C-alpha cells in the first residue's frame, strides 16, 4: 500500500471530475507538494483536471486532485446579491388558502390552549392525588411491616410498666397530699393565733395546693382557700387608703389635669390591695351590656364618688337589699375623673381577684379593729353572713 500526504490519492484510480463540464481555468494557481513513501519529494502545479504524478526514484504513481474551480469566498459582512423583500410592493394579499394556513398555524393552538390547560391541570391534580395516596399506602405498609407479634408484646409490657410507675407515683403523691392538707391546716391556724401572718400564709398555701391535688371541695377545703386568699391580701395591703388616693387624685387633677393623674395612678397604685368596709344603699349598674356591678355613691371633698364593686362579689350575694353592709378585699384597677354625664370620681377594682372577707381572726391580723362606725357585734354579724354566702356557693 502506498502512503502520501496532502490530498488523498490512490494509484491508477480513475477519478470522475466535473472539469469536462467546467472548462474555465482555476481562479488561483495551486501547487502540490507530496512526500513519497521512499522519501522522495514530489512537487508540481495542479491542473484543471486530475493528473498522475510519478516518483522519479521508486516509480510510485499518485493521483493529484484538480485545482479548486470555485472563486475564493467573499470577505465577511458582504453579500453577493440583495435579498428579496418579504413584502410585495402591492401590500399583503388575503386569500382563502392564506387564511386557512394562518388559522391552522395560530388560531387552532390559541383556541385549544384553555382546553389543553384544563386537561393538564386535571391530569396534574389526579397525578398528585395518586402520588399522595401511594405515599400513604407505603407509609401504612411500612408501619404494618414494623408491627410484629414480638414488638407488640414488648410495647405492651413497656406501656404496662409505665402506667404502673405513674400510678404508684400518683398514689404516693395523693397519700402525701392527704397528710399535708390536714397538717398544714393545723399549723396555719396555730401561726394565725400567734399573729404570724407570713408563716400562716405559707402553711395555708401548702394546704390549698394539697386540697387542689386531691380535688377536694368540702367545707374544710373552702375554708383553707378562703384563709389563703385573705392572708395573701393582708400581707400585700397598700400603705395608702382609699381616702389617701382620692385626696392625691383631686389635687393632681386640679393642678395638672386628668391625664397626668391617670399616668401617676397607673405607676403608683394599680394592683394594690385594699380592704373596704361598705355600708349604705347600693345601686346596680350595667354599662353597654356588661355584667352588672354594685355602685356605692358617696361624696369626697365636695365631689361625687362612685365605688364600683365587681360582679364577682355581686354573684355571691343572694339578694340586694336597700341597706347593704359589706367587707371586701379588692385590687385597684382605676381611679379616674369623669366629666360626662356629670363630673365625678369613679373607682373600679379587678373583678378577677375581688372577694368577700369572712374570717374575723384574719381581719384583726390585718390591723383592722372594730370602731364606732363598725361595732364589734355588727362586724361579726357581717362576717358571719358573708361566710354563709361564700361557703354555700
């Protein structure tokens, strides 16, 4: 086999050419330079038709392709001829065939888009539902695969052990609560007799928590909760009485206005505990459909004052008589001055924490003693009556 570089050649291979159909000479003369397999160099000029070149040394013959009959390409950016205009000089011409082609190309796809989109959405929804159902089935099967008889028995044993431990702990706590409830109650009463209010409060709080754990609602449990509330209020009594607050409010309102007093009250007095001794004719009041409250009207420094007792107190009273005598523990909520419908002071209290006072020993431990306004017999009568209301509810 012969080898050659340059154009591919084969000796004695007839090569059909278009030179017979193209008699024009090559636009550019081209030379060839081959290296024979024997090492001899073969050079020459290409002709318009194929030719045979023979090595002068080994007499090997090579087929030489003709010269390129085509002119060299034009430089980039140039054109040989102008492109035809897309539009005829006479403008567009409408025809039935053109309209049919336009409808087939553009109209039908546009008209079919909503239908195809709806079908695609439905297929997507169905496919999503099928995938979700397949995942749920696979999850269910995975759970079933994990549940074996041995695992079920082991899980049941663990659950029984856990329930047994919980029940034993609960029973132990209940037994401790039964002992603590009575013991703490006795210790609280002893501390109360010694006027040791802080120690008594701690004991009654322990007894109350034990009663709550035991879910007791008998007479003793109600007494324990009442003692805990009264001692809690007695140990947190405000240093300023109702009259002290009203006196400061009147002076602040006259000198700096209602807004200044409201800000001062919220910062200084809101949330403080008071024990109020009320006697007189109470008036039921309901604003805007809210729960009714019991209002005690009065006058202070020439200005009307309305004390609004919360509905939580009113709910414990079976009837409202013409003359009402009450001893209540309340927390300050507001003490504001109203211009309309008539100028007056309004004192309101937190309805969530207000309660009736029922025990004389805690009342005296808080520093209150009978006086001319509230004699000893009258005081005891009020407390006994309120105790009946509270304990019966």
